[in-house]
C-alpha cells in the first residue's frame, strides 16, 4: 500500500486545524476530509504522479473518474471534491501552490435522495424496546425519546452536557454545525424519561458523572458509532425491518411534524438547517403520506 510522506501529512493536519478554528467543523467532518485527502495522495503515489500540493486539474479529474469506475457514489465523490477545493484554497494562502487546480471543476450532480422515515407505530415500538429496569437501557430510552422529540443529529445528542438542558423550561440548547446554537423544545414525554434517567440511572452508571448528560460506565459520552449500534439493537428487538440509519429518528421527527401540519420554516429552525431547501426534501415524504391518506379515505379516490 502506498505510504504518505510526513510533509504531506503535516500539510493535511495544518489544513484541518485551520478548518476547525475558522469554521468549527465537527470531528466527524474533519475525519472524513482527512480520509478524502489521504486517499487522493495514495492515488497520486500509486500512479507515480506529483504530490498533493503539486497535483494538476488533470490529476484530480483522473482521480474522480477512477472513483466513478470503482462504483463510488456521486455523493461521496462530491464530498471528496469539496474537501479538495477547501484544501487548495488553504494551500494558496500558505503559498504551497501558485494556482488552485480545482477552480474550474464542478461537483457531480446528485440525485435527490428522499430520507426514509419510520411510521409512527414503528417509532413507538422502537422507543418501547429498551428494558428500563436496566440503567444502560433506561439511559438509551431517554436518548431515543430526546432524539425523536427534538430531531437532533446523533452527534449533537451524544455531545450534550447537563448545562445545555433546562428541565424547568423543557428546552435543549443545541450546539450544531459551525457552532451555531438553537433552542429546541423537549416535550413532556422526553422530559419524563430524562428526569428518570438523571434521578437513578446516571449515578448508577458512574459515581462522579461530570458534565456529560448521557454517559457510559466510564463517565464519558457515547460515541456516535456506539449509539448507532444501540439503535440497531433495539430495532431488531422491536422487529423493525425498515431501512435504518443513524438519522432515522431525526427523519421521523421532521416527517411526522409535517404530517401533523408543522410550518416548514419552523421545522428548518428546529433542525438547524441554514438553507430552507435542505428542509424541503421532507415535504416529498409528507406528500407521499398525504396521497396515501387521500387514496384510503376520500370517497372519489
């Protein structure tokens, strides 16, 4: 396997540090960008081409073509090109390269993917799956309830601290992408389970839990991957066979709110979307549900 020189690794690290300082990108995004840049450098080395900062537009086009030939999705390739564009913009400010080789390259068009949403009965089954007599599963029940009640991203949920939640006001102060803050209502049901978890399970899991809201037995927060594993466990227990992703309950939150008449701009604020067009994708899911209801219940359908 092609190795990456220390100099290139240092350049990638410097870029990621600047990205974190200026834009507050998440650890997940930073790791994805690092992987994208390292994979491109490995391609350059294998093909006996120049190093990362000396690559040409042709080198990048050949790499993107190679990715397509490997069957990688347009979405993945688009993210890779985004990482390369940001890197070369930074490289120019550092005078590592005279020109930006990505300047005239366009991202591949992506088919609009409509997120799958669980039905309300499936969500109910998933929420009821944990055995709340067990401290870990009571924690998980509280986490699932908060996720469905608020529409948080999984990373936002796992990184919650105790000072971000107001049990008295029933609000969660969320720190989202780019360190943008938003307030999201918690709701009575989620509040009930969070209070139950904090009253008994939290101190059972760790005697000195610290600032993290949802903790492991070591007192630290769950990783995104660990919580995703827990979701799959409960879905299997609830016999849910629909397609699942880490954002399944976020999608359900959005779709069910729209189905019950929520305003799109309110939903945009709750989800923390900077662009309304990102939120509008959920209207397709809601529209399908409305058409089903119309077909089932309208006398002339």
